[in-house]
């Protein structure tokens, strides 16, 4: 199956259906004058056209059109941006660029930061001409401070690129239940940077590598942000969590960096993934942007590139408190500061219709390019319904609650039951943000949202590394899909490690982070396993087994299956080097520690895929618990489940013809256990024992009787056959 992508957007620049004119539409509630500037080249020249836009009488949309014959002398693509006036900088007919004519204040009491000396790129651009740091390493020409606000930056500022889209067909996947997905999280460059291919580190390189991801067992790849960002921001911004534009794929990852080709190459990658049965998930960052920061705690001095210039108080949450240095004291209340519960200089304003619609338009746009799922960074920020200084998170009336309906209006279906094969996209929340009361909302998102499950992360780690810190109630909670949080919902995305924090190898190899990690914290649940490879291998296998045998959708960093190490760095956001790039050599070399983990993980994935019991909607209801004497446990016996000294749990999972038994031990010594009787005519066989190095291929291994000696802190899976 194929489909033809659609690149038209409600706002921005779009060729009309006749092909005879280009329509420009921009949202700004508080602007008083908008001038469209069209350029022949991306840098170094003045605009060839300056067109006054008109405000629609039906809303806050500024509009104009340009006949294509008027653009015939321009080479395609052409470039454009906006000069915008507002209450703090009034429009006057005698205004000259580079002057202060009409200037009233850099920022007024309502938070307006209009400055017609700074060119704003279009928030709905399909491509940006270049990055701010390409022309100004210290961002001075974009700043509004005393020495900068009169500098006209139009010749050098990033511009929106207009091009005619080729709209090549994209392969389409048949619907399948989301509960059956195996998610691999990865930075697109890390995936192929060290491979011997000319397209390494690009969309095309990822497309070429898709068959290998399929062989490893993945069914969906979740890419760290691919929206356009400035990788030089703050010295180095490798991961991309400082978005500049929500409709432009990052040109940095294009093999063909010609103007107008990046989106086409992105869609080619999606199509190749689909041909290999792989879904594509984008990590999207709608909670803050990569502009709008205050310099040196001076509220008059902010970076202005797009949203802040177009309508600062509409696109961003503002506060009377000065929060740049973390304080909450009133400072210059006459000029509003950026609120930053995101911890990244600003918070976007999802209560405003302009940004509210931008989020829905952006998700719909990427869905029409073939993207199958979206992971929302710090998604609780989109629950904020407050228009005041302090956040107020509400899962019932916010953008999060209404996003599915908004997407439906735009022709995009959202999967509402992850256990059923349905057409549509999946919404995935990182269910917390960095600040504000009640900013942790795990389990509170609407029914049609999946959620990253940090309870599973922490419990799985403790189960393998610090067993005395958990009880068996914690353990069964994970196998049952974290019922403590997801009571009536199949909503957990379970994981052990992700881009934030240690890799799986490092989590089991270091007892603390490398102190030289920039921006890292000491939250990690980690242990060096006495630097003993046997103990480490057992711990890693136990963690992986819990991940893939639990209810919920498993996610793992793709580098974790090959035991990628960052040498103790637990925040490698700024490392565009071998710290992050994958080396597959050891994992592909027989007999190595890395190869054993790689094969173990591949077979775990295959086991989960081949046995539907593990991804069934009612998996938790099929689990029966036993003690070490093969006696069934009462799930209501609080004294037993809450007793931290209890070290063994047997879990039987029966589903008609499929029967499995999980023997879980957090005991520091060998532990004898007894299995319950197998069904008539069948016997128990060992599938794997995490403490046995030879158990990387999962053939049924016979053992005699019903008693089994569990090695310390191990997990054994038995199959009934």
C-alpha cells in the first residue's frame, strides 16, 4: 500500500490549487502591522519585495498573496520572512530599518517584544534557509539588548524557504495493535555514524539500515527530535531538544542538503521503514522553543527569531516573576519575564489559540508525511490551563485532553485502543515536566495516550541491583502493567534506560555518574556489580527479562542491545562524538559479552512476538502467583506482599495452549523453589536462566522434577510443553 503525502498547511506559505499564486498566512493577535519580505537569496541581500499584509476581519490571521508570475524572475526556491510592529514598537510610515522610529520599549507590561529590525521566519516553514549560529555565533544580531535592538538583521537572519513539493508516494503499513510494538529509541546520527556507508548519519543512512533494525526485532523506531534546531546552541546541542521550527525536518540529517530536498528525504526514510514493517515515531518538543531566552538576567535583552517577534505573549507563558536564575521574587513587575517550568528558558503557551492550533497542525502535518506515533517531551506542559503566573495542570480541559478531537478535525485519526489493530497515529506522553505544582502526572493522561513509565524503570533496576529496596508488591505491579498507576488503562511504555540517563551497560557498570558529565544529575539507580562480568550479565538479562515479560509496550535504546557505553556520562546531550555513536563490532563478534546480550535480547523479542499472551489486553488477569513451595498466593495478603524480606515470587501465565512460569528471585544466595504441576500430558522446560551464560538461544531445556535451584538474584522462564 502507498499514499501521497500532503504538505499543505492552514497557515504559512502555500501554493493555491490553481498554481497561480502563493498564499501567505500568519497568526498574530497583538501585531499592528506585518510586512512580508521576499528574498532571492538566503543571505547577504535586501528583500526584492516588501508587501503589507492585511489582518483578517474574522480572526487574528494576517494574509496576503503573490501571483506566481510576479515571482518568475526569482530562482526557486525563494526565501521570505516578516517584519512586525506592535504596541511596544508602533508602525510609522517614515520607519527605516536599523532605526528606532516608532520605538516605545523593548518589552512592555503585557510582554510584547515586537521589533521590526529583526526578521522573523515563519512558524509554519517547511524548511529554514540556515541556522542562527551560521551567521552569529553569539546570537548578537538576534538580541534585543541596548547595543543590539537597532541592528537590522534581515540580510543574515534565517528565512523561510518556499519550494514546490514533489510529493513522491510513501509506503503505508497495515494496521496492527500498538500493544505488539517493540520500540527502539535512537538518535538518528548515532545509528549509522560509524558504518561504512556514504549516507551515514542521515535520513538516507537510517533508511538503508532499516533491514538490520527489523532483524533485531524492532517494530517501531522512536527518533530523538528531528524538527529543525540549532546544534551549536549553548556550545553544543546534539540531541535537538531546542526546536526552532515544528514543520521543518532538520537539514543537518539530510544527505542531500539542497534547498527543497530535506522533507523529500525524510519521507523516503519513512517509506523505507514502512517497507520493512517498521513504524516511525517522532520525539516532539512542544513545551518550549529554541529561541526566547533572557541574556545575563536582563529582561530587556532576549533572543528574538520567530515566535517572540511575531507575538511573544501569545506564543509564550509569561510571568511577573524573574525566573531566569530560579528565584521566585517579584522583579520589575512592569515587564513580564518568561516562565520556564520546562527548565529550558521558556514555556510555550498552549492556552493561546495560536500555539494550540500550531501543535495540532504540526502533528497532523507529520502524520500526513507518514509518521506513525509521537512522543511528547515533558507532555504535562500541554496540560497547563493557567493564564496566570503559576501553572495549573488539568488532564480534562487542556490541549492534551482535546488534541485527539483537534486532529480528527484535521483528518487524522488517533488510536483509541492500543490492543486493537486500528488505523491512526499513537500519542505518547512523557508524563511529567520540570516545575509547577502537580507536574508529575503518570497515569493521568486521557485513555488514548500511552505514557512513559518511570515506575517500571525504577522498579526493574532495583529488582536487579538493590533487591532489598523493593517488596514483591512492587515486582508484581510491574508484571501486571503498573496497576498502581494504570488501573483501567493499557497505557504503559515500559523501559529500563532512555536517552536521559545511563545506558543499560553503564547503569550496571557504574555506581555513580562521571563527575565531568555536563548537566548530569545523581538520580540514577545504578550499581557497578562489583566489576564482576558474571554478576553484571545476570543483572542485565534479568532487567531485560522483566521488561519484555511485563504488561505494556517495551521500549529500549537501540544501543542498549549492543551494550553501548558512554563511559559513565549520564547526560550526553552535548556530545557529537564517539560518546554517542554506536559501534556494532563487539556485538557482532561471537563469544563476547556484548554478543551474548545481543542474542539474548533478540530472542526475548522473538519470544514476546511469538507468544501473544505477553501482549494480551488481559495479561494481568492471567497471572497467578506462587511462593517457593508452589502454593498459590493470596493477592490480598498485604502482610506478605509488603514484607521486604520476602525474596521469591513465582508467576504463572496461562493462555489456552500457551503456558509459562516466571521464577523471580531477589535473594542474595541460592534459592530452592518448586514449580506448580504442569497441565496433564505436559512438562515444564527451561527457556532461559539469566544466570546461565549459555542461555542466549531459547530452546526448551529439560530438567527433572519440579524443584529448581535459583542462582542469586536471578530470573528463570519455564515453558509448558
